[in-house]
C-alpha cells in the first residue's frame, strides 16, 4: 500500500487540469484569513504556480496535494505541507475540503493521517504543526482526533472581519 492512498481517498500531485478547482479555492474569500491572503488570484498566476508545482519540497519548502475520492477520482480538497524546515525536522500542515457535501465524511481525517504518515516516513520530520483559529471547532476536532496536541496560543493573532482572533498552535510529535 502506498503512503498516499487510503480506504476512501488518495492524494496526488497537482495537474494542469486542476486550474479551475484551484482558482475557485484560492478565490474563496472565507479561506483568506487562514491563508494570509487579502487579494484574489488570477488564472494566469495560478497557471504559473501549476507549472512550477513539480519543484521539490526541499527546494520550495512546501507541497500541495489534491485530495481525491477513490471512486471516480473526484477532487474534494487540498492538503498543504508548508514551512518545511529540514534542519529542525518540522513541517506545517493545512487542509481544506471545499464542498459542504464532502465535509464530515471522513475525507479530511483520512487525508491528514496519510499526509502525516508521508511526512514522517519520506521527509523524516520529527514534528508536524498547525495553526487553528480559536473559533474553528471543526478543525480543532479534526486535528485532535488525529493526535495533534494544543501546545500554545497566539492571542489576537489574526485580524479578520473587523475583529482579532486568537490562533491555537497544535503539534504532532510521535512518541520515541
């Protein structure tokens, strides 16, 4: 069994055919607060991103994978590894299941577990981290279910929709 294939989903590299899906996701304003974005992306910029998406995580310090259903290979979201630090053996992770009809079906849990296994096995990281706003109960439950532990808080860290939100810092560090 491959590290990127699960019971219900598989993770794959970006393809040129993902342009419209990526365009819709990146321009979905409710996600901008977690991606530190304040302006929309053009299709041209995203095409350039796709052209360079083959670059190695050791080079660009990030990796975006598409979450697809095993049946029909339908795209349901993205999972990102970012801020990869080989010297310190750590990497951040972020995930989004785009459609409301695909949420709460276990796809995010399975994708997060597969990605963590991949990072520990192939990137040889010591830990994986995530930042989750204090209001994002769904993500808090997801990450805790997979074994992440809240290790800190960044108070009033994100300014969004006219107010400050705190961000919890989560880490997954396997037992030795």
